[in-house]
């Protein structure tokens, strides 16, 4: 891959599992973080080194303590090197 891409999570809206798909053009430390609509940290989904290419990760609507989160709007931020992309997703229960 030559460009950094982040696809919209699927399905969206979701309950309780959603998948994020992204492509990184170079090997990099990738950080994926979930925030609520107030900007509070909900989940550190990924923080590690990945090789270039297409990757997927799933979120099961739980926080860092393993507790189910409430229905609502959430934001995901994906950082790879100096590139940062943000998207939104909706959890319906």
C-alpha cells in the first residue's frame, strides 16, 4: 500500500461488535484509541508495532476495565507514525 487509509467501522451502527479496517504504507507503531462523545478515554484498543499492509481490529463495546459501555456516539483515533485519523461510530442497544 502507498497511502494510509482508515475505513468506516462495520457495521455502523453496531451492537455489540464492530470492526475497524486500516492500511498503513510503512511499518509503524499503531495506536488505536476509543473516546466517548465527551472526549473521555474509553478503550486503548491497540498500541504496538505493525508491518505495512491492511489490518483489521474489532471492538466489543467494552472499556479498559472490561465493563460494557452505554449506547451512544463514540470516536476512534488511529495514529501511525505522524499520521492521525479520527472517525465516529454509533453503538445501539
